[in-house]
């Protein structure tokens, strides 16, 4: 199952690191960028390094390329226990490729797409070797572009990330944060809209958001039952297409059903799809 939730924790709050791991977030991200004031950057980096050396394991969001703290943050990423690197304000494919080349081989890289140029170059960024997923920095993107509205106003940007990820054959992108912490209805609506567009997860800024994110990006019981029926019908049929609940099912539908079961943690046996 691909991660659905990425929970940010300020890098200068080591008292919260273990607590964050206990929340059940799929990925805990120790943040050295936006959550840390300039005068606390060095202290946050050392706090993260010390925690990792003591056996901690998490993703780390570093400061972006060109920032004065970037090079020292890159050194930190070689520390045992770094599960993934989140790079903010990814824009130029060549710069991203150079960044990845300086890191330990095999370290998952999640570029944050937060500007008009980043959205424009999304396909090339997604195709850089080592990139496993894209994430949408929607708030910074709005700041960069002057787009004040949300929802449909950000449809093009979100769709471009989904298409870029699909073309690059990487995991579905991660949607940006919902900053209305006390508005559960808004959070659920944001999750539903992101999932409908093809996103596979969401950035979170508070543990209370996790339950809704996990539920919203998991298939419900009815969908799982449909997927199981489709895969079973395909497994037992020699035909090029099969009939399930009165509807014709061919290879693309079978592949979608298999993906749903994988996302729901119910990975089926490889079906014998015959001519599908």
C-alpha cells in the first residue's frame, strides 16, 4: 500500500518526534524548512540528526536548492534512518537530477511542486531518476501565481501533477495541506476532491487529520467487494472479457480492480485473465 498521509513535525521540536511516530501516520516528515525559523535552522538540523542516530526513522524535508541551509541539509540526508527526502520548490529538472545524484543511492525523493514553473515542468521532474512521488505545495503555488481561489482554480495544476506521475510511472501524487484544522467537513471535501482527480495521499499538519485522510484514500467495502468480484471473474474465465453484475469487464477494468485491492491491503493472487 502506498503512503496516504505525510505528517509534518517541526525539526526544532524533538519532544514531538516520537509522539508523531505513535500517531499512525504513514510517513512522518521532520521539517527543516517552513516550520523552522531562520535562527533555529542549525539547532533543528542537529536535533534531527541526533534523533536519527539514536535509532529514529522518518522522512526529512530540507531547505530548497539555493537556500543558505541547503548544503548542510544535504549532508544530513546521508544519516542512517532517513526514510525519504522531500525537496521544496522543485522547478528545474537538471537541478533536481544533480540533487538526487548527490544523495545515497536508493533514497526515495519526493519533490514538492510549489510554483508555476514547477507545475510547467512537472513531467520532466517526475521522470528524474530517484523520484518516487510528487507532492503539491498548493499554498505556495497560490502565492506564486496570485491565484486566490481554490477548488476549480487549482484544477489544472492538480491534473498536471496526476498526468505527469502517470506518464513517469511513479506513485500517484500527494495533495497539499488543508489548513482549516477545525473544519472536518472541509477536510473531507478536500480529500474527496483530490482522490477523484487521481491523488493518492495528502500532506498533514496535525495528527487529527490522519483518520480522515486514511479513510478518504482507502476503498470502501462496496468498492472492495466489486473489485474482488471482478478479479475472481477474470481469474476463472478464459474469455477476452467477462460479465460481472450485468456489466462487461475487460482488461483495463480488471487492472483497476487489482489496483483497488492493492490500495485496500487485499492483494489478490495473480489472476489468469485468459485473453484479457
